[in-house]
C-alpha cells in the first residue's frame, strides 16, 4: 500500500493545479487518472485548439497550457498513477483508501476529487472492424496533425469537431472525406459554410446522409465501406485512417457510489470546496455550487481553495492561507 499526504483523483487542469498548491504546502501527493497522460479534456479532446479565456494568456494552445501546468507542479515531485481509474474511496481510521482499476491500493490523509466530467469515453459507432482496428488507423481524437500527414482520411460526424478537423486537416491529409448521417450539420454556421466551399472547390468531399457499414484492414486500416442511409447504396473508400468524431459519452462512473452528496451528477461543495465527506474536497467541472461555471479559470481558483483546505486537513499544523507565492520564490525577476 502506498501512502501520500493527499490523493488527487483526476489530472486535468484543476487536478494539476491543485497538485501544485498541495506541493507548495510541503505535502506529498499522487495523481490518479485513467488517461495515459495528464491534461484531462485538454489533452484528450482538443490539444491543438486555442483557448482564449485563461487569464494572462491572450491565446494558448490547450497542449501548451497542460505543458505549463505539468512543468509548474514538477518541482514538487508528483507521483503519477496514470492508466488507472479510482474505483473505490473508503475511510479507514485516520486515512482514506482508494483502490483502482489496476487493483492498486493507495492511501492518504485527504483526497481531492478533480474528475471533470467523470469518466469520459468516445462514442463508438459499433461498426464491424472498428474495435479491431482501433490504434491501427481508427481514431477518436486528433492528438497531432502529423499523424494524418499524407493520409487518405474518412471523418465521421456532424458537429464542430468533425467539421473543424475536416478543415484543419486540409493541407496535411492527402484526401479528406467527411460523412454525416444527416444532411444538416450541428457545427457553427460559418464553419459549415467554409466546409461546403471547400467541397465545391474539390479540396475535400462531403457526403450525407451516409454512415459507416464496416471498416476493413489488417495491421492497419485499408478500406471503409459507407452507405447512404436512405437508399442503402454502398460506396467503398480506400482510406488509411478513419477519424470518428461522434461525440463523447460521459458517466459519473464509480464516483456515484462513494456516498458523496450529489446534485444532477455533480459533487456538491461548500465555499471551502469541501464535499459531504470530511477530508474529501473537490474542484473543477465535477463540482456544483450556486453560480458555478464549467470553465478552466474557475477550476484553477477552486483548485487553490480545495488544495489549501485539504492541506490543512491533512496536516492540522498548517494554516489554510498559503501566503503569497512571490514571497516564497527564491528567484528574482530579471531587472
Ligand atoms: C472542445 C472543448 C473546448 C473547450 N474550450 C474551453 C475554453 O476555451 N475555455 C474554458 O475555460 N474551457 C473550455 N472547455 C472546458 C474545459 O476543458 C473544462 O472546463 C476543463 O477541462 C475542466 O477541467 P477539470 O480538471 O475539472 O476536468 P477534466 O479536464 O475533465 O479532467 C478530469 C480528469 O479526471 C479523470 N477522471 C475521471 N474519472 C476518474 C476516476 N474515477 N479516477 C481517476 N481519474 C478520473 C479524467 O480522465 C480526466 O483526465 C472546453 C472543453 C471542450 C470539450
């Protein structure tokens, strides 16, 4: 059993920043997250999109914000338990015990839940070949545009992600076909206009109302068979990649059974970010309180509150107020 002062469930922006503050207070901490890398929604869903509403950054790539958060917390020696999901949370005497999907058990004096929208996973189509070829050309997100360099790509979806990526991959992918099961798109009007302009100019192909019948390949995707969902007429497309952007399913997951007071699938917190279980704090998209907005900047503020209260809970010798970081810094700004 591995012990730290604090366990942080979720390594999205709120969790990472909570870790920074716990570290500033001189306490040890562990992040647990089922995703393979830190950053939460920013890494998994939109690493190469600009964010315009983080204070102090007129615009910042989601992946660069995550890089900065990881760098900021690094001096405090965080332990990352990635690729595992927190399954149970129990109190045992004066500490909490968390077990994970890998069967590991971790203990801590206080817990911060920063689990965002809960366990989120891409909406799969359920088409034959899709599961077998996942990781071999079937994608549910764009991590880097370079993955699609020179490839023939089939994009599936009708929302902002599908339309934005069809346009964004122009100039990177060799060929782009976008299919959607309805004639109408749910994306921003301006983007849809741009999409059809690109279609008319022959820079990409849009087909509606089309769906995927099956995906074929061996060590990698070779072909997709699509069909018109009115006439059932099939088309075979020779493609190297199928990018499925049909949205995400979010579930509260195991958290729902931890005995926390919830409201509409969110964890209720008070003004100290305390949950209904003493010693368990929460921050970010997972929390609700009057006036809550699901924004990164609010998550940062909540993380600072949750972390400092959790630190004082884990070590009652600590005051809640951390003081000013500028007074602790050893480095002086250049003259
Ligand atoms: C396309 C898109 C664009 C956006 N643009 C903006 C924007 O411009 N500005 C803005 O402010 N916000 C934006 N957002 C919203 C923003 O991304 C979220 O508010 C933010 O990610 C919330 O951070 P978080 O740390 O609370 O949660 P998340 O980023 O969701 O991270 C939570 C982490 O917890 C993990 N987790 C879940 N369950 C468990 C469990 N049981 N055990 C362990 N780990 C668990 C998840 O795997 C995840 O990594 C956007 C969102 C999307 C999808």
